[in-house]
């Protein structure tokens, strides 16, 4: 069962909110991975990309 973009966004926000304030900007499916892009913190240019596995919902990467 694949997770939806809404669920992937929820996972990414829960992860990022541990450390930053979060504003989601996009969710793109690339193969088997959701790429969630978010602005974090108070500086306007701090962007983070979280990779969420489409099948398990586990975070695969964070940059």
C-alpha cells in the first residue's frame, strides 16, 4: 500500500517540527520516493528536502 502525498507531508512536518518552524512548499513523487520541500526556521532561504519512502512512510534522507 502506497502512502499519499498528504501522509508524506504529515511525516515530514512531524520530523521537521522537532527542530524548526515549518512551511511546506511542495511534494513531488519521484519513483518510489516522495520529495517534500519545506522552508524552515525564520530565515527565508533555509530550505530542507525530506525523502519519504512511498511504501513504508519512513524517512530515507534529509538535506
